[in-house]
């Protein structure tokens, strides 16, 4: 197996599979098995091994760090259906099989937004909730004229349906490690190429004709539906567990463009918001040491 | 009854030909927890084209996938896979199938030659905006109808303005003056909003089918 090196990156101490609702999910752990658990939840189109550099910092501080590949991502099973509620049910399945006590949960991007909803629905699972640039705000589309919105929706729907007609035979494009890393750089423009090359070796598989991301080829960017991102923010003010949000100040393709003033009024009582002015969406990768230290300090002072 | 198995991602969709015929197909979309009928319903008697019924994912003879993850948008894609096979069709949807019929009429306005929205299971759907949520994992084995489908599709969000967008797309791009007929007696908020749209007519199922059988396109569209 080819594995690139990246300073500070460590393979998980344990990797195993769990079944949730019949779906096989890959779980990765760093740190002592007997330490108290802390959960990391990755974002859309990412996978648990993107925590290879961040997780060991938390594990070294005495946590059993547990992350899983969401269905269709990383080493988890590719399913027929994907959905927001299904991702939350999968999370409950993994968390519930690790512990039945409240534990800290750190979610990045979509993983952060998923955990806001789970913390609202099942608060007893959370001792703390930490959100890394996964704070949704008002959808920019809402401000566009009605006829423009209708036209944009039509394009989104047609594109998505055309994609669904061919997903049964679709596969990800093969390439060299360097080609996959450079492709990912389009969506992760602020991350070092060396890190993206490392990710290829843990998030892609090597076929006879080259490397392919393990991500299910039926998944695609964009999409449409009745849910509005700003509705997730309505679940924030009522959260009862200690809450820390870290908001990226630098906008980039995978970010959500949320501005501090849009979220400050939605914070739960006593909740904290750190605005990282010079950092992009992948805060825990760009400034891994600082973000890990902030998380650990927050856990220490609120426990 | 002849059945074709169509492929939608990892799901095999059962599309049943309930009656052969010549001309445009009539496609029936069932309600939540139902399946396609085995025989053409009596009200299809005057339709001269073939009559088909689709089993949505997790229903009837279609695949019951593991782990759920259903949305009305997934069923919209099921209907689109059927249209890719049939070409132009007129739709009759019951309950949840009525909501899907509305969506696909807006999404594929040149393929759908009129949709009739009827009462049936799953017509209401879930909340119209954010609501308290609950999550229960249902362990397999499952059989049709998939219990995950029954849970997830009975509470899918149905904001009225979202449903209206599909009605507007249908009216703007279908070429029919009135591409959507509401035969349902019950009008949940999404359907009440759709009913208020220009180009949506309220009438009986029989009248709607008679109208769509002879429908002509508006001269200003394609």
C-alpha cells in the first residue's frame, strides 16, 4: 500500500466496521481505548482520515478520538440512498455503540450542521458541541428575484436528474496521486499540495488504471430541496450544552460564506464564537495546532 | 401484466405495463406505502394509450435498500427514470405520488403531458418549515414497503413556496395552458398553494384525463 508522509499525520490506532441500519460504516480511533471518548464528524465529500493530523493532537491530550466515514464516503459502504436524516441516524448508531454517556462532539462543515440538529434532537448525547465552520446562515439565493430563483432551480433539477440517469454506471476519474491532489486543490485551494497528496493515499484506492477517490460516484455537488440552510441556525439558540463555534474568515469554494453578524444573535446562552479572520474553511487543517489548543482549552474550562 | 426492471443507481425499479395501447402512455404513481395496481383501474378505460404503474424505491417489486435515506426528490428521480423509458406521458399521482407528479411535471415539462393530483396516502407530508425532529434506527431485514420509507416520506418537508416553484416551472415550460389538474378533495398547505397558481385547474379525474388526452401546446412555447 502506498502511503505518503505528512508531518504530524498519524494513521488511526484502531479501524473497524460497525453496522447501522444494515449499512457498514468504517470507524477510526486515535488515542487510548480506555480514555474518555470525543467524536469528530467530517464534512461533505471528506472522510474521517482527513483528521489524521488534527485527531492525534486531541488524543495526546487524553481523549479517545472517534471518527467515522459517513455512508458513501471513505471506507464506508456506498448505499442506494443518501440523506440528511440518514446521516444523523448513522451518527446516532456509531455514537451509541461507543458510549451511552454525554461526550464532546466536534463537527466540521456539514458535519457541524448535522450535529447541531442531533444536539437539538438528542441533547443527552452531548457534553459539549464544537462547530468548525459549519454554521449556516441565510441562503444568498433567497435575495435573488423570484424569476431568477425559479430559473436557477430549473437548472439545478435538470442537472441533478440527468446525473441520476447515469449514476448506475458512473465511476470516479482515475489519475496519478498528483493529479487527484491537484483536482482536490480546486476545492481546497488553501491547503498544501503535500497534504492533498497524503489524502489521496488514505482517501483514494489504487486501481489498475490509477487512483480513484473512494467517494461514491453517485454523489455530486449542488442539489436542491425544500430545506433552507438558515433553518439549521434556528436550532442553535436553544442548545443547552457548552457551545463553541469557530468561523472561518476567508471565503473559499467549500465554505458557506457565513458572516459573524449573521450567527452572533443565534448563539446559545453562554455560547462562544471565535472568528478566525485569516483562515479558510478547513480551519482544523490550516491551523491544526491552534484549533486543537482552542478546543482543548474550551473543554477544560467548561468541564 | 408485463414488468420492466429499470435501473436507478443501485435500485431496480419495477415499471408495470397494466394495459397495452397506442399513443401517449398514462403513468400511475402510487401513494405512500402502496404499490402499483395489478390491473388498470376502471377510470383508465377511456385512455387509448398504454397504462403503466411504477413502484417507487422501497415499494412493491422495487428494491428495498438498506438504511433508508428517502426524500421526495429521490422519488422524483424514480419517476424521471420511468419517463426516460417511456418518453412523453400523462401522469396520475395519488397522495405522495401526487406530490411527486407535481415535481416531475415542473422538472421535465416537455416530457410530462399533464398531471392529475389525487387524494391518497402521504398527501400531507411533513412540516412546512423547521420542526422538532426525532430519529429512530430501524434494523433490517426490511420488506416492501420499506419502514424507513414510511417514516421518512411521511415527514418530508413541504414548504408551499417550494411546491409552487414546480407548478410555475410546469406552466412556463410545458407548452400546455393548464398542465396540472387537482382532483384531490383534501388540500394540505402545499397543494392549496399550488391550486392558487395560474395554469392549475381543479376538476374531476375523468375530466382531467379527457382534457389531457387531447391537450394541445401553447403556441408561444417550443
